[in-house]
RNA sequence: GGUUCGGUAGCUCAGCUGGAUAGAGCGUCAUCCUUCUAAGAUGAGGGCCAUUGGUUCGAAUCCAAUCCGAAUCACCA
C-alpha cells in the first residue's frame, strides 16, 4: 500500500480509538511537508478539530502519539506547528522502498483493466497536417500510452475525412489550374501538393466574388454564385452519384495525400490499429434514426425532417435527418460509434478532438445514451484548445499555418546544430547521429505541446524557436543521458545495506514513489501534462542531487551502492514517463 | 442573448477535491567546469492570483455579480 493511503487510514482508525469519532480516510488531508518545516508528510488538523471540540495542539499530540505507536517502524517523530501535524518518516522505510523497487515494475497494474479505444488525428484529405494536428496526434498517442501503462488494452483508431465539399474544392482547383501536374512532376510531397490547390481554390473564389460584386451583384449572392463554388458543388453531386471520372480524380488526389501523410506519420510516430474513412461511414446511422423514431427518442416534423429535443437537458433541438432523407454529421457519428462498438466491444471510447466540438460531443453522448447504445456511457471527449499564432487563428485556406513537416524538420535541424556545437557525441556513427537529432528535435516539440493542460488554447510564436533548456524535452533527455553515462562507469549491480539517508536522497525516493499516482492522475484526467510536469520535477531534483553528491566517488561504498540504485530508478522512471509522452530518451547526448 | 472554457511574474505556464511565506521555465543580473556530461547547478530580482462582494478559523482555489478574451448554439464537417 502506498504511504499516503496508509497514513490516511491510520489517522482514521487512530481518531476513532482516541475519541470514538468516525472520520473517513478520504477526509484526511495528507500533504508533503513544506521544506521550511521539519518532517516529510503533514496532516492538516483543522479539518477535524472543530468536529472534535478540542484545540489543535491537543489533537495533534494525541494523534501524533497514537500514529507513532501504530506505525513504529515508519514514523520516527512528529511535531505540531499551529494546526499542522508533521511526521518524519524513518530512513528504513525509504531504504526498503529503494531496495525493493524494480526498474521493470515501476507501475503496478490497476485493478479494473479496461479495453479503451482512442480515436485521434482525424485529418482532412485536402491539406497537409499543421501544428494543430500535431497537438492532436501527440495528445492521442500519449493518452493511449498512459492508459496502456496502467495496464489497459488500447485500440488506436483514426477517422479520415476524405469526402465532402472541401475535398471537392481542391479537386476542382486541380482540374482547372493544374494542367495535369502531379506531385512527382512538381517535386512536392503529395499532401502539400493537394493543399496548394485548396489555397488556389480559395484565391480564385475570392477573386470571382469580388468580380461579381464589382459587376453590381450583392455580396451575399456573389458568395453563392461564384462559378468555382458551383463547380465544386457539382463535383460533390457527381461524386455522390458515383460518376466514374469524378471518382477517379478523387481517388488519385487522395492517394497523393495518403502518400504524404504516411511520411509525416512515420516521422512523428503516429500509428493506428484501424483507420476508418468517412467515404465509407457517412451513410451510417440511418437505421438508428428509424430505431430512434420507434423508441420515440426522435420525432418527425411536417417537412419529414427528424429531430431530437434536448431542451429538457439544457441543450437545443438537434436535427438528425434532413428532409431530403440524407443524414447529418451527428447521425454518422452515432452510426460510427455503434460500428466501432460492434467491431471492438470496448469499455470506453476517447475522442481526441478540438474544443470547438465540445457541444457536438456532449450531444453525441446524450443521444447515444437516450438510444441506449451499449457504449454510450463510455464516450469521452479529450478536448484540446486550438494552437494559435500571435496574429490569431491558423487557417489552411489562407495559408497562415505552421506546417507540421516544416516545423518537425526545423526542430531536427536545430537539435543537430546544438548537438554539433556541444561536440559530445564524436564517437557516434552517421546513423546514430541522425537518430539522435530526431530524438531530440521531436522530443523538444512533443514536450512543448504536451506540457500544458490540453484544454487550454496555446499561442505559438514562430519567431521564437522552441526552447532546449529548462522545462523542455531535451532537459529531461539530457538528465537521462547523464545518469546513463554514470552507470556505464559504475556498473549496475547493487546491494543496499542499512544507511543514513541524506535529505536529497530521501527527496529522490519520495519523488520516485509518487510515479504511479501521477500516471493514474494523468489517465483519469486525460491529461498528459501531469506526467510532463512530473518528469521535469524528477529530472530537476536529480540534477540538484547530482551537483551536490557524487555517485561514483561517494563518501563510502554503502553510499555509492545506494546512489547507483537511485540513479537506476530515476533513469528508468524518466524513460517510462517520457515514453508515455511518446518521447524517446537517449543513452548519450 | 443562452451555454461552456479561460484571465496567476515582462513572456510561457504550474498550483484550483479550500491550509503554513503563491511556484517553475524563459528572459535579466551575479556565481560555479584540473572531481561522475555546464542541454547542468546555486543565488538575486520580478506578483492588488482580472475587479467587487460573500462563505470560512483560513480563499489564487468555493459561491455571486461585473469586466475582458475564446469556442459554440448550422438541414457544414
């Protein structure tokens, strides 16, 4: 059992036997003691002094004595400052902890394992990936790894948005302006090539609207009448009717995009167990509309469109089938949720989607619940904030985006420059160097995007390059490499014997002991930033320790053994935590 | 207008299930490589925690109102 839980329980039982008062262990607040006071853990007494009708000094003394008696091998002493009861934990307890912790078993599996689907990435096939997609991909990958670390089975999926009017826009632009050009002929990555035509469409559209307005047309009418828009709409219609030429063009252009995506995904390390294509799923959910009507969850208006009334739940009315019988986005999503449930039978399904769709997912879950879909309660939306530029939102069609490929390449280049300037890896082969640059560059980028609370929007300034010092991926990678360097010299065979613990040694042990809780917290909140912060704190603490105490040149052999073990455990914990963020840690850098 | 989310150091962010003197990183200034990797460490400076009121022994944290910003409330996806 972990120490904090033990302290809470013992507090509860001690108070019961002292005063015959029932206080649940959950109600007991146990904190790490502030450094300026003596002790390791603090129980806040105010919470129950009132209930007991005694002064804090009295309660603190009684409780302190009772707890020390109950846990003689753990609590060595206690003191009371105002309403705070500070316990000092015995060195033996921490020594045992350090001795028994295995680098291969840092994370005990949780009791209730689940099968969880994580859907992430969801690209559109009319443009290349940008910085916002990177946030999505890193979050999705990381939350999947965190859930796996807990012992869950995870299925990663992706839904590709490969049809619709926006796809037809780049198609019509290619049709009109490309005169047969291909990614090969223009030496471009396929997704970028197609994305260029999406921008070209938009430019042409704007020009046409302006022209119509200049000719005396109302702005609003012009926006509907622009010939290129008409062309795109016509293409969509043809696509839906299965027109062979249109489908050929669609397939050709999508294939270009997939080829480009594959390169990017490989580089950033995203993968999927199954990929769904909207062109296959956009008709799903039709039977569910019928079912909903029978169950009276949905109702039909005079024009025969079908709706659900969510006003009793504090939301609005929502359409689920148009009057022409076609389904809407929501209907598809309900259908897809049902399909995924049939195929994988998961306990929970996490959708990694931007916060602009908060409302959509609230409604989706609610409708699924009302339809009594088996997976309904397990729907979670990992909602993340947009990545914005100092000038505002990124817009693909305006071309004001930070391109994913460009940014990744830039990060790798910077890591190359910095590594070369430091000159610490002269013994590396060319392949090893390439791998190292990738590891560090991507590490910096991933950490940068994962270290903040997902639900907060973030501003990225392309003028300021992403840092390699301080609260960053490379800092943690560096700490890991440094420990490994020491361990290469000292060896890793250790035997821990009784020993006095210095404050920093104890602090390291305490920090290491909280790893499982942090993983669980990150998983429960779908928030990898909790782990990122933890790795930083651990690395920072180790660096302080490193500057203060020598490992290979320790005061005594006993100390050396102890510190080697602390080094092993710290390196392993950093490696585990970082890999759950999708970041590799090098042996040397 | 309704709903939701946010406002903490010059900048980027932690802390938010109420607890001791509000913490990091970057940037600024100063110190530390003949001893395990200086992508490091140590220290200084920097704060009406948006505003006002309330609850409480105790509020950055909870409640209410106000101000500012964002998203959303599509027969778009």
